[in-house]
C-alpha cells in the first residue's frame, strides 16, 4: 500500500487524469442515486475509508489525527457493508423518505506513486444534503485517495476525508463523502 | 415564567404526562440555565483527557464557557472562559497544553490556574486601577469520581458524593470494574436541533425505542439479526437524585451491539468474573446487558457499547452533543481500538444507531412550533404502577426496563430544582442505603 504522506509526485497524463475524473464522477453519481452495492464494487477488498475528527487546537499544540482516535469513519470493507446493510433492512426509518444528496467533485489532481498500479488523487467533495421538508446541510471535505488498477479497472483502495467543520453542524452524517 | 411558577405543573406522575412547553419555551429555558445549570454538578472532562500539568479542555456548563485545567500539583481548576475586561473568550482551542491564556482583544493573560496575570502594555494602568485577584475569572467548585471530573458554580450545592448518592453503586460497575478507565482521543462534537432533555431522557430510560427505532442499526452490527422480543422479567429502572439506569440482567446485548467478537469474549472472560468478585453476581449480570444511563442533568453513557456523552444546551431548540469512547486503561491496546471502532460505528454522527436518534429528537422538538400542538401533553405512563422494593438494588426501583419510570423521576428532579430557592427546598426522593446524606 502506498503511503499517503509520500512526497511527490509525477503528475499524471491527461489520459489518466481523465480516466480518474470519470471514475470519481461515476462514484459520485452512484452515491447520489443510492446504488450502494454497485459502489461497494468500486472499492478494493482492503479498502480503508477514513474520516478523522478534526481537532481545533492552537498551532503550537497541533496534532495530526490518527486511526487510533475517534473518527467519523474508520472503516474496512466489513464495516462499509454493515452501513449498506442498514439501508437494506427495510426498517431504516430515517431513510424513508429518502435523503437527497448531490456530490460535487472538484479540484482533482492525479499523481503517480512508487507503485505503478496505484495513483494518489486529491479532490474536493462538496455535498449538499437535503432531507425531510426543508433541512439542508452543506459539507465540504478534502479527500486524499489511493486508486489502484485491478484487472485493468480503477478501484478505490484508500480514502482520507478532512472535513472543514469542527463541530459537525448537523444531526447525522448519513451520506458518504 | 415568573420565579413563582410551580414547575411541577408541567409534569404529572399520577396521570403520567409531561407538558410539551418545557421543550420549547424560551422563558423555561432561561430558568433552566439559572436553576439547573448554574447549580448542578456537571461533567468537565475525564482525567485522561488532561493528564499532564498545563493540559486544558474547554467546554460549557449550561451556556457558560469554561476551561478545565490540570495544575502543577495534579489538581484541576475550572473557571469561566471570559475575560473580565470586555468579556471575550480568552481561549479558542478545544484542548491543548499551555502555561497561560492570553486574551486576543487587549492582551490580558491568565495563568493555568485562571488567575489574571500580566497585562499587555500594563504601564497604561496606574497603581490601584485594578486588583488582579478580584478581577480574575470566576472559579467553580471541582471534584471527581473514578476519573470523571465534575464542577459546579454553586457554593451551596451538596457535595459531589451526595449529588451522586447511591448511584455510585451502579457507576462502579462501569468506572471501576477493572482498575482505572480512560477516554480515547477525540471528543467529536455535533449539533442536533433538539431540546437537550430529549437526549438525556432517551438514555435515562428509553430501552423501548431501541426495539423499533434501532432495528436496522442492530441488524447492521449483528449479522442481520435484530433484537429478540422485549423481556420485561428480571430487568429494571433505577433512579437516584434524578440520575437513572435502565438495565437487563441477561448479560450481553450492549456488548454485542458494539460489534466486536473479541470484546464480547473479553467481557465474558475477563471483566464479568472481576465484577462478580468485586461487586457480586447481580452487577456482573447487569454489566453489558441492554442498558442505558444518564446522570442528571446532561451526561449519558452505555455500558458495553462504551459511548460516553454530554448534551450541552444551546437554546431550547438545539443541543451540542460531545461524544467520547471509554475503555479500561489496562485493556490491550488493539482491543481498545476495536472497542473504539465499534463505538464509532454505532454512536457518532455517522453511527448506524445514532443516525436514527437525532431524527426523532429533532421531530419531537420542532412540532412544538404549532401553538395547539405544544398545548397537548406527552404520555409518560408506561409501567407507572410497577414500583417495587428490591433487596439489592438501591434507589427508586421499577420492574421491567421497558418503562417510563426513570424519565418521570428525571422530570421530578428537574421540577424540584426549577422550583427551589435554596437546597433546603430540594427533597431527597429515595431512601439511601449506601450513602449518608445531609438531608
């Protein structure tokens, strides 16, 4: 697995960048349309889907969050499947009527890594979530992904999401970012 | 609401109802800040969050911002996070380590003990202009129980020991089952547009909602299997001074919800035998069963799932939730992480159980916008005749964990404090067995 903190960075070709962009847009569409089982198929078996808590500390006291801290998500495939299972039970009352979400993916940068089959991808995810009568919630997250080419197809192997918010500004994080 | 309002008018434990206006009215909320939050012992931090000298953590008591800070002698001080000069917060970080805090506005500095120290450009003051001892931020009374640091701004409040009373009998099986506890790094914060009491009362006694509302979350954590049928035998509500613990005695439901087989084995093979040795068979059966707990006024936790949280009021229609993961210090490090992951999978803003709770409480609150709606009462009559005497269990005990008893006693305590002009007016409504009380 490529270390996310490794330093750069041979930029990707236009062709590879285009392929990655299309992958991320497709993923965003699957999340918007709640096609979670197809979405799981875009992930590698060893996926690490991580959204740490963002500490608000003085600069002199800065610490980087670790996977051993509390995190919004710190999921392997088993845990992601659990979340999808919840939606499939038929008793997930808070998702019926369905949440409406739009994932806008931007600021995409693609870099080669030391592993010829893995690419480091930076992107910004801006998610508008609307639910019930009039509840709207905007979330903006900085993503650092590792995409891996498996049997010719791109798959998501690692994702770290850093949210702008300190206090999470809403009652639930019920959409993947 | 005037000070002459009788707040017992908003609850009726004979008929079993609560008046919805206590979840909505600004005047009642203002009275809560004065009568509940300016008087009660409240949670500041766990010892493990501020282990070293000069460590600090910022939080709120009611809507009063405070700093909890570890002193060089190991004690903790808690003081208002507001500069006595023009009022600005003088600490804007959630936590950290510092020898002093300096207000951004004019550069007044405060020691880790909260005392006013040097002022920037101090020469603009003449001698005698300011008495720094007098113009230091207000200090709270601080005490702790088994690693939990509490504070109150009321000099006349009972001691923390009296405040907890016989509830310590229950707390020990969570906070002292195998040595010291610690919190995992974090403290995720979120807003819920709900009255703070809905969070507290859910954890204080609402096992009932779990069966229906959390069916999907439980199935997600338990390989597709939901809860069994509600068992009303050998399960209880226990209430002490407005604190409440609802629990079964079959041993494992809350441990299973955490989702880690290794944790289930550890509770079975390591913790339960120790609890049995230390506290007897009944408490070893209680720990890990389907259970939930709140400490009056705004602290909750789930033994077995290991979430610990505070519900900070943000007006009558909004709360700030802060969540922590509690583990035993001597657990293997990788097991701590497994328990933390399970706790996060279930009870954080993305948790498969917590996501359903916020929806309910926001709905409970928002409907009261309707004038006629908020004049309707809410039913709190489940199990109203099931009070029993139990030879082992202290507190006010009701049979059957599917019950509104702890909620009724929470709101009784709430009304007692809302009405009280002094602590002499606050009745002790249970018969202590293990604690000496002053009244």
